[in-house]
C-alpha cells in the first residue's frame, strides 16, 4: 500500500477513536474555553480583550494543541501500537501524514469553537472583507501546527517524562505560527485599523512554515519513532 | 588535536586525569592565561567608554560568549549532519554534537545574563523584544530541549539518530523564529547591540576575550566529549563487568 493509502487509514482510525471516546469534545474543548475565561480574568478590561483577542485565540490553540498531541500519541503508545505498526512494515511516512491529517481535523473543530467563543466572550467582530484571509490563515496555520505536533509528539511518545518534554520542545518551534497567525487574524478582523492586505505577507510565512515542517517531518519521522 | 582517542579509564598513569592529555593541559593553561589577561585588560587597563562609561566592560564577556554560543550550535549542527550522512556515520560525531551543545548552552546563558545587565546600563531596561535578543532566547530554550532529548535513553545509536534529527530541526527553526520576530516588531530591528566606537585598548580587550573564550570552548568540548565517550563505555561494558564480578564471587 502506498503512503497516502496508509495515511488515510491511520487518519480514519484516529478520528474513529476520537469519535468513540469523545475526548476532544468532553475534555479539550472545555479546557480551551476555560483558558479563554481565565484570560478574561487576568486581563480584566473589555477593550484590552477585544484588542488582544486574535492572539488569545491562537495562544489557547497552542495550549490545546499540546493536550491533543499528548492524547493522539497516548493512544499509540498505550499498547505499543506504534511499534506494532512498524513491525508490520507500515511506512513511517504514511503514519506521519495520517496522524497529521487527524490532528488537522481535530484542530480545525477546536479553532472554530475558539473563534466563536472570541466573538461571544471578547466582542470580536468578523467582517465580510476579511473572511477569505481568515480562512486562509486558519488553513495554513493549522496545517503547520498539525505537522509540528505530529513530529514532536512522535519524538516524545514513549519517552520518560513526555508530558513535560513536549511543551519544552514544541512551544519554541510553533512561535512563528503564533506570531504569523495572530498578525494575519488581526488584519482579517481589522483590529486597530489593520486592513486585510496587511495580513497576506504573514500567510507567506505560515505556508513556508507548514511546507518546511511537512517535508522535514515526512523525512525525519521514521528516525524519530525508531525504537 | 585528537578528538577520537579516549584514554582508557583503567590505564594507571592516566587514571588520575582520565580525560586530559598533554595537549588539553597546554590548552587549559593557555585559556587560563588568556582569561587572566582579559581580567587585567578588561577591568583595569582599558579606559571607560565616553557614553557607556564602565558598562562597556561587560561587552568583553558578552560579545565573546555570544560568538561562541553561535559557533557551538553551528558545530552541533554540522556534526549532527555528519552523523546522519551514512559515509561519515560515527558515534564520535554524536558525542561532539552533544558536548558542543552543552558548552553552547552555558555560553548562551552567559550571553543572556551579561546582555541584559549591559542593556540595563545602556538602554535602561534588561530586555527589549528585538529580533536578535528574542532569537537568542529561543535558541537557548531550543538547545535545552535538545539536551533533554539526548537524555531520553535507548541505545547509543538511537540517541545519536534522534538527537541529530533534533539538531537539524533546530537549525530549521532558528531562521523562522528570527524572521518572524523581525517582522513582528519592525521598529526595533535596528536597535541592536552595537558597540559604538571602541579605541585601540578596548578593541584589544575584546580580542583577548574572543581568543581566550575560544580556547576555553575547545578545552571544555574536548573534555566533555571524552567524558561522554567514557559514559558510553561504561554503558557498554557495565553489564559485562557486573557479570564477571558476579562469576568471581561464586
């Protein structure tokens, strides 16, 4: 079977596990919403909240990403499933792409809810003019996050102290996404007079990031999970 | 410089100094003398700067350690690539990468602390969100993560492969962080750690700093990678020795 076929099987398996366990809906989404409410407590000013809402959406996404990635690989390591896949001769490229795809789908749902929460909680307004930019930002940033999440999740999987290792490894790497996606979202929402045209250069950065880690991950994933 | 031979831990004469050789002793003495000179020139003989006053003396430590931190991470990247390349695959490269990263983290720490002290004197604040500073801080954290990955366990080959991939990913990450921060705060991009005009004696002090810190780096890396080699030997032979000892007992 080619890598793409494997990827689809792995992604479908991950999403099925998710659908049956409902961890994303029952635990991660409430966690992400809680983080949003905590931000509101900490910042304690309606105007400030509206101003920094795009950054908070992405910050909450990063924290939730950690939780989702931990979960995604906990499923694999619990019964030595990752090792079993490798012993069965399944190509690592397929596993990487499949897990990234499943992560992408879960993050997309999460971000949609977080953005909706921003509109309700932080009085963010989405204008028709910025919708294309907003959707492109989400697509590009989420793809990059899914690749990085899978790559470092695979590395930390099965390691001692992986809960603490993963944030240490992953957060510095996703910083460019946080910056780029925040700025592009600000442009799409017109925060502080920004216009959608200000956002497009950041899309370039986000796409470059996703492409580099997509290619890097495809090449490196096999060596990282090799036990 | 002989990086490949690690002295046997059991050879009698060397047992006292298991990682030192005549070369490293000479190197260590040279580094020590250089640092003595640096103290003399940096603290006493070189004059105050017109603008920064005595604060300029921090630069004699700050600039060399920053240069060495970047050099160290460069060495880590290159030796990781050398390990991953099949023709040059040798655990020696992995240990060199690890040793260099450890020393790099040390120098990066010195860079950040001395830099923020200097910033407090010159700019009135310990930290600014300028691209160079932020990238440096990220580099520091990234290589701490790299060292954590080295400790994950497994066979030497697993460790080497995993950490070599990590080192290359870190080299991919650093330019991305640098450029994104540069775009993020475009107003600050010119606010870099410029030295201003340095007179001859100041330049000479800086030069001594560079030379003596470079010697110190080489000395530390040679020792560290030999200690790492001994660690690997202990891992490899530990079980055999334990078994042999057990047999003798019975």
